[in-house]
């Protein structure tokens, strides 16, 4: 049972690596049709807790998940924009780190920057 669970996790991880972009529950389920919906939810939540992925709220109101690349275990940096195609819903992490100054005395907690546009496949 435990081994099976690990194999399933690996499949989800592979899907992220193969697609190389952020994925929603539905996108994952479409590419991993052997895994049921509840299991995908559970694995994604676990990945998020473990700091393997970060969450992005899409323009479509759905949650997307992307692999953490430059994160350290206790220091996550997600201050980059995300690009979402309004035609195919494809979501990608943008490379540039965003630096914005906030008023003195304010504390930075998180950054949510979403660019909506048309990807090269849909243009
Ligand atoms: Zn991270
Ligand atoms: Zn597109
Ligand atoms: Zn990202």
C-alpha cells in the first residue's frame, strides 16, 4: 500500500516535470487518467505542505500548482509573475524575480502577480 502511494506520487511529479508548467487538478487528471481525483487532491496538498510545489490562483478561479525550483526547504521564494493564456488556460512561471518596494514599516508576506494573455501556441 505504501509503495503504491509512492509510485503514484512519482507519477504526479513526472507529469509536472514533463509539462514544465503549472497544472490544475483537472490538467493533472487528464494526463494521469489512471489516478482518481481524490488521490490527486491529496498528493497535491501533500506536495504543497512539503514545499515541493507552490499554488497559484488562476484568472479562471482555479488553483494551479507549479514545481518549486529555486526554493529552499524553509525559505520559499515565489516572487515571480505567472502568465496564464486566456485561450488554453496554460499557466507558466515567469523567470524574473519581481522587486517592489513597499512603504516603510509594512511587512511583506506574499506576492501574487498574474499576467493574462495569449500564449504562442494560441496566437
Ligand atoms: Zn517554493
Ligand atoms: Zn494558449
Ligand atoms: Zn511559479
